[in-house]
C-alpha cells in the first residue's frame, strides 16, 4: 500500500457506531452521575454499574473501530458535529480517526479491566461506590480529551482528567498525605494548563478558530515564530499532564491513591494525554523546528530522570512511577521527532498501557496480599505464594525492559532507532535509559519475587481472587504480543497515517541493527548487575546510606526541594506580605482618610457606634448642595 | 403588558405584605412564594425577549419630574435581561437559605424578609432603568436595605462593616451624582434619558471628567482594586444570604454600569482610560487571589476571590472585543451563581459550628459528605473548572482580551493557578484530614439546604455545557454597545478558509 505522507481531510459522518461516538463519553459520565447521586441504596450494585458503563463504552469504541477499518484509508477521518458550545468561539464535535480511536480502544479496554480489578481490590472499602463514580468520571473525561475535534473540547476533557485524578489521588482524604498529594497534582497540572490555555488563546488569536480541521489546514500560513510559540505553550501543557520535566513532581506523590488509580493514571489515561496533544498538534509542531527540538530534549531528560529515580526507590509503587515518567519520556521524544516518530510514540503508548497496567495492578495484588505493605525490602520470595501475580508481573517486566519479541522490544526499540537516526546524541541517551530500565526493573522484580522472605511477622501473603488475577492475565497477553502485532509489517504506522501522516519511506523492521544489539547488551548488563546486588545477594532490611548519587535519586532529583525553594516559600512570604499590606496599607489609608475628613478619629468612632444615619444624611445634603452649585455654575 | 413595572410592583407589594403578616413562619413562606412568582413572571418575560429584535425591549417611559426631564423609564437589552434573571433566581434561593438567619438579629424576622423583597425590586429597577437619573436613584437606594441587612442581622463587627459599606458607596454615589447632573447640563437636552444622552458629550476633556465620576462610583461598587477594602468586611459580617445578594448582584451594578454608561456615554474617555482600567483589573485579579490564599476566615476568603473575579469582569469590559465583552457579561451571571453557592454552603457550615475560621474545621467530609461535596463543586466553579459555567465566561474574557492585549491576558491567566491554590487549600483545611473533635457531631445538609444548593449547582452545570441560550441574548447587546463605542474586533493573522460557509 502507498504510504500516505499527508493527513487526510475530515469527512462529516452520521450513522453507525461512529455517529453515536458520543455514547463512549456518555456511558461513563452517566455512570459517574448515577453513582454520585445514587445514595446508599446503590452501594450494593454500584461497582457493577461502574464496570458495565466502562464496558459499554468499550463496546462502542470497538464497533467504531471496525467501522473505521471498513473505510478506505483516505476516508478514515470522520467528524461528528455535536453542537454550538461557545457561540463565536467553538462548536464542539467529535473526531473519530485512527489516532483517536486507537486511544479510545486503549482507554476503554484497559480502563474496563482496571474497573473489574477494583471490584476485588476495593471490596473492603466502605466508599467503593464513590470510587467507581470517580473511575467512570476519569474515563469519560479522558475520552472527551481524545475525541474532541477542537481545542476547547480537548481542554474540557483535559481539566476533567485533572479533576478526576484529584478526586482519586485524594480518595483516602482523611489521610493528610493523600489530601496534600491530590492538591499538589491538581495545582501542578494547573501550571501546565496555564501554558496550554495561553497556547489556545494564541491559536484563536491567530486563526480565529479552534477546530483542528481549520487550524491544521491554515497552520502553513502562520509564521514560524507564531507556530513555535504555540508549540512551546502546548508543550508546557503536555509536561503538566504527562509528568515531564519540569512539571513531574506531582506524579511521584500521586501514589497516595488506591493502586488501581495509579494503574489508570499511568497506563490508560492522564499521563498519555500530553503525548496525544503533541501528536495531534503535529501540523503545528512540524512548522516549528525549535519547538520540536525542545520536545525531544524534554523527552530525553525525563526518560533519564525517571529511570534514575526508579533505581533508588524502595516503595514498589514509587519505583513504578519513576518508570512511568521514563517511558512517557520515550514517547515524548518520539513525538518530538515528527511523522517518523508518531507511530512509534503511539504504539509504545499502547503497549505501555498494557504492561504498565499489568505491573501496577500486579503491584496492587502484591500489596493486597501483604497488608498494604509497599516497602520492597519487606517483600522477597513471593513467586511461590503468588504464582499468577508473579508470572503476569514477569511478562510485564520483560516487556518493559525490551526483552526480545515482547511488546516493549518492538515499540521502545522502534523509538530508539528513530531517535538515533534523527540525532545521535538523543539516540545514545535513549539507549542509556534502556540500560538503566533493565537495572531498576530487575531490581524491583528480584526484591519482590526472589531471594529470602523478609516479610513482617504479621504478613500472610496469598494469591489474589480471580476478579483481580484475570485482568492481570489479559493485560499480560497484551504485554506479550501486542508490540509484534503493531510493529511488524508497519501495521500500525499504516493505520495511523491518514491521521498523523507518515515518513516518506516506511521503516523496515530489522532485529540486528547495531543500535538494537547495543541496547540489548546494555539491558543485559543492567539485569545482571541487579541480579548480583538484589537477586543473589541478601537485601538489607534498611536501605543503606549510599552515595550522594543515591540520595540524589531518592530525593527525586531534588525536584520538590527546588519547587519549595523557588515557588512555595517565596509564595508564602508574598501571601503574608499581601495580607498585611491589605489590612494595614490600603485599608489603613482609607480609614485614616475617612477619619481625617470626618474631623477626628473620635468622630469616626462615634459613627461606628450608631450615628451613621445623621452622617449619611449629611452626605446626601452635601451632595445635593454640591450638585446644585454645579448646576448654577454650569449654567452661568 | 408592563412587564418590568409588574415585576417591581409584585416585589414591593410582597414586601409590604410581609410586614403585615403576624407569624414569622408564615412571613417566610409568603416571601418565598412572592419571590417565586417574580421568578416565574421574569421567565415569562424572558422567553418573549427576541435577541435579534430592538435593542431595548419591554420599554416603559413616563415623565417623573418633567421640569428636569427626569423619567420613569425602564426597558431591557440582553445584558440587563440576564442580570435581572440572575437577581430573581438568587432571591428565592437566598430566602430559603436564610430561613433561620434572621432569628438572632436586632430587628424582627419579618423585617429581614421584607428587606429582601424591597431589595429585589431595586435590583430589577437598577438594571432596567433607561433614565440615568432613575438609575442613580436605584443605585443609591439599594444601599439602604443592604445597610440594614448587614447592620442589624450581621456578625459581631456588623456596625463597623455596615458603616464602612455605606460610606464607601455614598462617596462613590456622590461622585456619580455630580457627573450625572453635569452630563445633564452639558448635554443641554433637558432630559436624563440614556438614549438621548449618548453621543452628546463631544469634548474629550469633559468626557474624561465625567467618565471618572461614573467610573470611580462603579469601581467602588464592583469593587476594583484598590477600592475593594470595604468588601471583605461587609461580606464577612453580613448574613450569608445578604452576602450573596451583595456580592452576587449589587456589586454587578458596578461592572454593569461600566459596560453600559462608561463605555457608551463617554467612548473617547473610555478608550483613553483603558490602559489604566486594564492595569487595575489585572492587579486586582492577581492581588485578590494572593490575599485570598492568605485568609484565615472563610467568608473573607470568598470575598477576596470575588475581588479577583471582578478584575476579570472589568478586564473583559474594557478589552472591548465581542468575545471579552460577552464573556464579561456572562461572567457577571455565572459569578453570581458560583459565589452564591460558595457563600451559602460556607454559611451552612459556619451556622453549624459557630465559627468562620478555617482553622476551626478539619475532616468535615467524613461527617457531612454532601455538604463537603457540594462545597467542592462550588469551589471548583470558583476556580473555573471546565464543565461548570464559570469556565466559559473566564475563557471568553481571556480569549477576547488576548486578541488585543496579550500581556495583560497572560498575567490575568495566572489567576487560573492561584484560584486552584486558594480553593483547594481551603477545601483541604476544612474538609480533608482527620476529623476535628469539634466537628464530629455536625449534621449533613438537610432537605431545605439541599433545595438551596441543588438549583445553583444545576445552573452551573447546565450553562457549563450549554451556555448558548444566555450568549444568544448577550451577544447582540454587546455587539451593539461596542459598535456605539466605535471599536471593531481584531482580525486574525491567518484567516481560515471556511468550507461550506
């Protein structure tokens, strides 16, 4: 088939599953509303309703996907107009095309599995119904984000995801740490949203439209300065949602939420939004080379930072969070490269969605069996007692480190190859990141499932119930084979081409490139190193002090300390100063002035104790006199 | 049918009726019924308004003081209509919310509810007035019921707050009175009718002086920075319901006045002072938000958020683009619902615990989840979360402003971040964390309180997803206003070729 290097135009569509694509959003939204308003009576079936709504959404997505497949490649972009949202600024509609439908499938499928898993994981929580309401809301918002055909609709979904994550991270809000983490996530995201908003304003000021179709078709006419500005502003937004440097700090605290939330945030929704935004806005970035360069630099910096953080964490969820940062960094890197990288960015996003959900839910399963213990130094030897969790986790692990033929091998190495071709420095740094990934992920697996049992005396680990293990099994199948399916024969790249374009020459898959072999070797070294330190050797119960490098990584590269020193403390001082100034400065001045006009401060006090009416009267009389005088003078 | 006079007449008669009822409970029910009748009538009027018809509709004009050319003239355009709708929707909600608020007052319960209805008539009148002198009369007269509502039914510092409110407002009113009379005499038309006065002052220097007379009055009323210091005191001391009417409606007269009078009567002066007003607005947005973050008293905090929000409204008015102007008008409406919900729910909470201080709370979510949940929704509307109507108006104001004044719009947009901080931090300190000993016994919202909150949240949601009905009414009026000022929207740098249009 001819590779399409240009984006196809959008065809208005009605009928079939695409015509009712809004149902994808409506189902979970209705679920959220019903569960929140339902009251205690719906406690019994609330979680089932939540699952049903997520699955229903998946069914619509699957039907729409097959409908899209049925069209000729050049006709696979379908617009579904909905209504006039903000007259004069934006009509809202949905855009069902290969890019958005790929996201929809990922979000609804992995999202549904996370819903099902949560039935078991949250079975003892008295607020389980509310939890499912928020999960539904999360899915609905994310679907709006990827389906909207314009930047306002996208922004509504974008902030909706922020709200849902706020509610879920702070789900156990009686814990001050959870409440603080939730607030932090929302505020840091808002910093990103601020950038995105200004980007949207610039788009509107430039094109007087926010519809993708209008903006992208006219983008070529805008100056590269304008496009660069827009690109960089969109990138700020992407950094917030996708936890890229320098707006990464919220992600590591976001572990305060129940574990399925982490799986949802890290795999199917939220952090992928930034990658989506960059890929979707391709026509803008392609006219702004400087912005693209910054995108790739941010991606590489974050993929290394996340990996380094991952090496030093003893908390299993935090180690995984570091790996999310890192993997999203790979996607952002690929997205910054342009059409050659888009398909790999999204393919990795999809396979990552599977293996990261698998890993997070697996971690949840471990915690579920270990009295919610998260410290890996108190794990060890769990492979015997939790066999299903172990095997599925192992597959996810092999996928993320890029073990040959598993998903990550195809998608992550695809990114590395493309990066290498684009710019050797970026390429080698991405290879280095892969090596570190090999180390920290192996460390995590060895500390958890291998070695001596270092359990607390009260721990009685057991395998999780079927409702939790089945989602793990299904996800691990994806982690196994999805990468090969998408990448071999450029299946996914060809599919995406009408939506995002494709390189002039389609890449051919070659397992024996120099880059690929070096990557594999580095990963193997990382694994071996981890084995000698954490598999074969005894793991100390208390983390050793380590070098300054270890401390650097443990403290999240001092991201929080930096934020505190740069923003929080000066902000607190500014706030105090402003409050003081407002009370004493402005108000004092005005009160003083009033007292002065009134004659004396004694007079002022008298007014306050009840002589106001006479004072008011005197003002009225005075006003009338003054006005009369003006009339006379004016008429003279 | 003389719709507007009927609305005011029903309110005034209702106010008189309330004072005649002997029984307090009956008086409350009577007030509620009257306010609902006014609401129904207003809706009946609104559906007959044709957005693309005459600028002013439901016109009534009678001579009042013929020798001075003063008229009783009322009518509405789209801007006035939506603000009247805001007022009459808020009144029954406030009545229901204030059910027990007047019991500890210095005066009788009946008087309180009677004052609400008197105020309702004046709120309708002030937005509907087409005679500048009549507008001034309503503008000043509105102070009186509000003064008594704060001074006789408010918190511990009520007399200080009420007097401060009155003095500030009277000072502004005085300046406006001078400007009104000067306008009358300079125009030399022997009439105070607004439509006859438009375009009569040609001399730019004169325009500037008259503009300032009106503007300072409105800037105090709204309030804009640095004229805002009366508001936190008044809002914190007023009973919650009165605070809603004060911040939700009365203050809007300031921003409404800027849009209607400052722009149309003195277009050249308005353009001259635009940089100044935009500067004040942007400072107010950031300053109000920062001071809000530092508040320890819930009601003062909400008042400062309004200082920030009024900055957005004034910014939208003076950016003089269709999007910003329409956004500012919509902002006035949405802010009424949003801040109304915040004040009322905070009021419910304060009523239970007997303290306005944030530090006296903690973990309320655990004992009163509905109260906490609705408070969060109201808070989210204050931080302009998409999906709630406040987002639409803030987005329009900022988009519209950015087209002409890029840097001020960017600075103003930082309010988006600051709002998240002041709202979520307040929410965290009051609702999250371990449940404080002192709030363990708090009841959740009762049925009456839910009836208060539900319509507000419903309105925030409905107009959050479908603001078109309001904007369809607002747009023509704003376009008309801007064209009479003589400004047109900036053109896009890269026009999009619209297919099929």
